[in-house]
C-alpha cells in the first residue's frame, strides 16, 4: 500500500483547514438547493469559480434538489448518459443543457 505524502505540520494543518472549509461550503450549497434558495442552473454557473461545487459529484448535487430523490437522480443521470461518478467540473455543455432541461421538469 502506498504511503501518504510526507507533509510538514504546517502543510498538514493547512490541508485539514481547507478540507473542513470545503465540507462546510458543500453542506451550505446542498442546504440552499434543498430549500430553493439556489437553483440548479445557478449552481452549475458558479462551478467555474467555486471549487466546492466544481468537485462535487453531479449525483450529490441532484439529490440535493427538493423534487429529486436518490432513485430519480440516478434515473436522470442514466437517461442523459452521465456516469454516477462524474463531477460537476467534468460535465460537457450538452450534458449541462440536458441536465437543466430534464431536472427542471
């Protein structure tokens, strides 16, 4: 099994702080989506400048929408042809359009 990279205590502390900040930001994004304060289109638009959204899995983003649960989100991804492991930053323009068209219905 490979060994983790050796980091100085300062580097490790910085990495842990960044990870905690990103987790809190993702939780806030999912909460905003669930409560309707943030739309799917707005979240996808913000992905270019927001690492927390860009590295979020599309499935998790869809499951956070109020009208979609786990089963419907998976069906939607299958229908469009997006892998469950795909992250938001990896979506193509056609996939984004299809996602917005079908998820908003």
